[in-house]
């Protein structure tokens, strides 16, 4: 089993990175979140790996953060979640937002992720809730006591036609500026400045 790879970034695409390690280049599948953090071509890099071995393919998935790699390995252990879907989840939602969505059972937000339908979102909530219990959660505005209010604000923005991920990020930014906000209308108004 591989832990990490350190070398020089040779090529990068939204779902692919090629890292040269002393003359041997590795083709790595990456989520979009890792792609956005990659340095320029020719720069040194270290990525955390997860190896997937199937009858027809041997794949190396690479992640910029060790926590993302760990989440990936938990996700692929859930029935109905394959490596491509797990990488899509990680690529479209940061760890803190994902933990918050699981903790608040926000299946509506989870079902907006690529490859996730309503039933899979419900299964994710049930199976992941136990896995996050006892783990130290990342700091996230959505984990403040106003979590119900934040969830309502996100749903309101989705109903207004905004993409779920954009709505989630806008509400998180609004909560940073208005941490004590208790009025849903004012929170939505503040979040609209960030979408």
C-alpha cells in the first residue's frame, strides 16, 4: 500500500496529475479540489495516495490533503460509492462542509453532489454519522449553534436557483461576518452578497 508520493509535477488536468519521481512518472487520478491546489508545472509536490486494484485496472488516486485521502477511503467502503463518485464528492465539497451536511442530515445538499441521488445521500448520512462521531471536527461556521438556521438559508438560496455548493459557501462566508445572526431573512440577505 502506498502512503504518499513526492516528486516534480509534470502535467496537470482537472482529473489527472503526472508526478515524476527520479525518472519514473506516475499517472494519478485526482479530485477537482486537489487540481485547484496544484502548483505550476515543474514545481516539487507531495500528494497522499490511495491505491485501487480491480480486475481490469490498477489506479492511484492522489489528494493534496491527508484528511481528504482518509475520507476517500472511508467513502469507497460504503455500498454504492465507487472511487469515481468518492473523488467527485471530495472534489466538490470541503471536509468541514461535508461533516456538517452529515451531522445535520442535509440529504438535499448531499444529493446535489455528482453521482449522489436521494437514496445514496440518505445512506451516506446513516453510515458516515457513526464514522464522524468521536473524530475531531474541522472548524466550520456551519457547526455553530445556528446550524438549523444555516441549513434553512442554504435551502432558501437553492430555491432561488443558486447551485448548492455556491449556496453553502455563501452562507459560510455570511456566518463569518454575522456569527450571532438569529434572523433567517438577514442571514439570507448577507449570504446573497457572496453568490
